[in-house]
């Protein structure tokens, strides 16, 4: 079998297929289970400085080719999550804490108070007032938040970028200037669904973020642009449901990928993807390193 080990974003990973933020990361037990099922690393649900209940329901709706969510960043706060991270670590894979705040100061306070193997800065949630993309769509905010967390943390810092912008590379460059060890692309696309019988928007928050198959081509393009323009690694996420999607993301330039919505199919997805990826590399006589960014080197 081809080796799938990779050093990406300051972490040594057994394989490049990670659990994305927000899907199962609400308890240490579910994170550990994803790790034991073969994920190369696991990302927690986004954690803030105080407990939040999130938006009123409905918070998730299935739409064509994906899921629309407006959870509203519900979380118990980072102060009540350290024990869950310790449980997750028993899965033997890096645990990356997704964190959010409304300012560089709030982000760095969380990074100082929480112990994880890396931080992923949520500068991209498209539906939470004062958080996520409300900061992350401005390059100067991305740079200052990243710089503040880098100064506060002694572990790698990844920055999750929003695709709801005209130029994602501008945001990636800002993260790089701030000292990020990697960028993660993409978070959900701002979207909406309306019930035609009642005439009301379906989500309690009216609009939310679209994930799943529908957004994969957008994610591939973003990863391609970022990988071409940045010196730091790009972690690809958005609509990955198979080993073929994973190969496509790596061809676009991703050093690793994250799987989210496809977890609806169960924990077996990690093994399914890693086995398929290893067989593909063997069949093509390529290493992961040789595969990465190959599409950008084709003339
Ligand atoms: C949420 O918890 O509201 C989703 C997080 C995100 O979209 O970043």
C-alpha cells in the first residue's frame, strides 16, 4: 500500500483525510470514534468564549445536493471543552480546536486558555452576527486575528476561509502574512431556502450556509487559486464524499482534506477514502507529494 503519511500545516498526519469542524465535534467520544475509524485528524465544533445556544430552529435543512445549516455557533464555551479534547486525543490522532471570536483579543484569549494540537480559526461562518465571515471577509482582520493567535499559541494555527468573497486568495495572503501555518478552504456558501406553501424562509435564521456535493467545484477552484498563490499548505474542504473527490482536491493543490457533510453516511467514510486514495496512488505510481498540485503543473 502507498504511504499516506503527510506533514501538513505543522502537524504529522497518518493520512490526509480529516474530520471537518462542526459535524461530529460536539463531544470527545464522537471525535475519538472518528479518529479510531481512520481519520488522519479531527476538528472540534467551533468553540467561543462563552456558552451559546445558537439560532432558533429549524437549523438544518436538506436541499438538492447538500445541506443548508444555520446552527449559529452553538457551543459550551472553550472553558467547558478541555476534558472533551483529552477524550478525543485517546483516538491517537491530532485534535484541532476550531475557535471563533468577535475580535483578535477574544480569539487570542481562547487560544491561551485551551490546549489542543492546533487551532483552526473560524473566520468564515456565514450566518453568525459579529463572528465568522463578518470579520473574515476583511483581509486586515484576517491578518490581525491570525497574528494575535500566533503570538498567543505554541501550536500550529490554521485559518478557515470564506468563499463568500470576490477574491479568496486575498484572504489567504492575509492569513499567510499573519503567520498562519495553513489555510483551510472552504467554509459554507451563504444560501437560503423558502417553503413555497407558507412563503416563509425555512431556516429559523432565514439564511445559512450550504455544504455538500453542490459546493465541491467551488471548493476545488478556491483550493487551486490558493495553492497557486500561497507558500503555506492548503487544506481542502467542501463537498468531498469519495476518494475520487479527494484525489481531485489534491490535484488542485490540497495537502490534506476535511470531510464534513458526507459523514451522514457513517464513520466508514474515512477508511473508504483512504483505501481508495492509496490504491489510486499505487495504480498511477505516484506519491502523495507528486500528486499534490499536479493539475496546476499541466500545460
Ligand atoms: C455553526 O455552528 O453555526 C456552523 C459553523 C460554521 O459555519 O462555521
